[in-house]
C-alpha cells in the first residue's frame, strides 16, 4: 500500500513538473483560434494541456479545473471564449494563478462582445486580455511564456530568442522593399 502511495506521489510530482500552462476553451469550435496559443507554446518548448471547459454547459468542471490547476502544476491559464465569454472571468474567480483571456470572433458582433466581456472584469478579479482571434491567441502564448520566464530562466531565454528572430525577420523584410 505504501509503495502504491509513493508511486502515485511520484507520478503527481512528475506531471506537476511538466505541464505549466492550461489552455481551455468554451467549445471545440474555438480550437482553430486557440490552436495558435498551443503552437506558440510548443515552439517555445513549454508543456501545456488543452481542454474544452464550458462556463455555461459544464460549470462544475470549470470550477474543478480552476480550483485544482495550481495543485496540478499549472502556473498560467489561457482561456478562450466567444459570445458572453464568461470562461476567462469565471476561471479567474476560482483560482489565483494568472488567467489570460482570448476573445473569440463571433458571427453576430465579430468578437467585440467577447472582448468587452473579458475586459470588463470587476476590481479584484483580474484577467489579462489580448486581441480578438489569431493574433490574440499567439500573444496569449507569448504572454504566458513571459510570465513563466520570470521564474524559469530557460523559458526566458527562449522568449528572448523568439523576439530577436522576430526583429531580424522584420529588418530583413524591410531590406527587400
């Protein structure tokens, strides 16, 4: 019995040390946008998980996810949501780790409703908010990496390398004009 308990503790610690970012979204239809955050983290070699967690359709799952994220080793959560976009704010209300909200473009209001819903958090429950859609998703991945880079020098180095490569690409493109 003690052996099983130690084995479980070992796997819990192993899992805790690997996955640093949780990417959640309100529905599977948000994945084409949220994939860019995942790709950004993958390119920076940051382990992350991806889950569909709806604030409205699976509130108990959302509460469990947010309340246990830190315990599982998650240090930043990226939450993408469209429409009423309650996922980032409700996640932030149930955890004290940083939450980054990605507004998803909607058909009726082109994501402006999502943007405002995520931006207008009451004092005391912060949600970092990025641009609507793909650019916001990429920036959410980079912001998560920057936050982690404060604690992890290897991640900070990768973020700095990304920025240097980005600068070189822009300067090279400018010379081609």
